C-alpha cells in the first residue's frame, strides 16, 4: 500500500498551480492524451495511440470561440461554461419540472411547437429515451438521427449539418465520438446545441448525478465524491464541475489510466475544490459520501476489454470497498454496468445504491438544461 500511495499525486485548492508535481514523468506523459482533429497535437507513441478513447483530450477550446454570436440562448457543451449560481439554478429548475411530471400535470408544455434534432454517432438507450421522452412530456417533438442517417463528417460536413438542422429545428442534441464535432456543431448552428456525450466529456450525466446527490445527500458542496476506475469522460466532467462548485473529488485509477492532466490542472487552477488523483482505491473511498464507478472499457474500446480487466482488477467496487467507504456512502454508476466486472451485483442492488434514481434524473436534468438554453 505504501508503494501504491507513493505513485499517487494530490491536488488541493490551497496549492499553487505552478507548483503541481506528478510522481513520475511517465504518469504525466501518459496523461497528456490528445483529441482527434484538434490543431497542433500529435500522437507520439503506440501506447498512446492505442488509448485514443474517452480520456483522449489535452484541452478543449472554450465555447466562446464560436464565430457567430447566438442571440440570447447558449449552448450546453461543458459544465464550466457556466458559473455556480447558473448550475444550481438549472438544478433547482430540474427539481421543479420533475415534480410537475411526477404529479402527472400535463398542462406544463414549454416545448409545445418546438422540435429537437438528436444526432447519435454513438447509440445509447438512456440518452435517447431520456431526451426524447422528456422533450415529449413537455410538449415538444424529437427527431432521432442515427449513425447511418447523417454520417456527419463523412457523407456531409459537420458545418453543413449544423446549418441545415438549425433551419428545421429549435435545438440540437448530439452524442458523438470526437469532441471537435460538438464544438463544430455549436460553432455553425444558429440554435442551441446540447452535448449528449463526447469522448472528452459528458456534462448532462454529471448534472443528473448532482441532482441525485442533492436529493439523497442534501447537497454537493463540501461532500466527498470518489470515482473508482478509468479516468474517462465522466471524470473530466466531474473535474470541470469541481472548478465551479466546491466539493472534494477523488479519482482512483491505475497507472496510465488517469484523467487528462491538463483538465486536472484546469480544475486545480480554479482553486475551488479539493482534488485528488490516486492509485489506491481502498484509501480513496474512506469517508466518501458517494462512490462512483463506470465500465472499464467504453464504446470504442471493447477490443481492449480483456486487457483492461487485468489492469483494473484491483479497482472493482465490491462489498469490501463499500465497507471501507462507510455505512453512509451511496453507490452511483452512470450505466450500462457490467455486473461482476467493475461493480459486483451485491453493490449495485444494495439499499444504498442510487443508480436507478440517477438514471431517471437524466431526463429531469436534461429538461432543465434545454429550458435554460432555449430561454424558457
């Protein structure tokens, strides 16, 4: 355990970003991944090339780089595009709209007469059903565009897709691989664009997660959230949130699978939250309010699944790990889960597992996000 701890590195809001040091140059080089089609970046080694994945971005351009200016409504691309008050306001709205839906009040129809184009380069049950059902329940009509319907960037350039869909629809949601695709959509669309997921981040998921934490824990501020597993797009969104809302975030990942170092440093530089990146999941979960897991091999990484199972075997969230977290710790997972792999069946079915309320809250958080960007 001592050797493992020595490999970890610790970030705190009281530290100077200029004095951050990683425990080894190897860890740093492995963390500086790149995202496809970002200018001025290259893949320098087979090991890094093999791992182009959810964690493959060095940084992202701010949404403020858009050439056009949208009158009023904003896009929802990264959580830290918004300040703390705006994020909490959106979550308050999510609670209000959820209550209306739960009460079976069908008179609240803010999306009546509006259409949403949903672009899915990556298929997903939760993202499609939560967006489509939520938009419908509030009076709107959603149009599903699957991987073969557009072939964005192949059959038609992203900038052309953005301009055409903007003339037909009031809002665009996209779930894509390359983060640059969502940036290009937002750049050229004249209607709000919502990031349904990219290889770099997953902001709608984290908004749903925070809504769930507020409902069960009371608040996020000052609480300890521990993520155990691959330093992927979920972790990047948690880090970006930590640059806006103060809480204690810990990511426990194997060597070479840490979150992007520049994103971590970005969160650190904000000086808002306490942030730890470690190799020791048992130490990490102590005193956690929430223990969070995700699949070890995401979409596009399945050929690595068996290899990753070997690398991540000490990072399974099981009953022993949850016992170390303490009796008050909740378990969360963004789903789909591979039971018996990154999490045991006993943990996901335990009374303190809130994965299904978490899944439901995707719809409510996204409804609030869409209301916000549409200015409704």
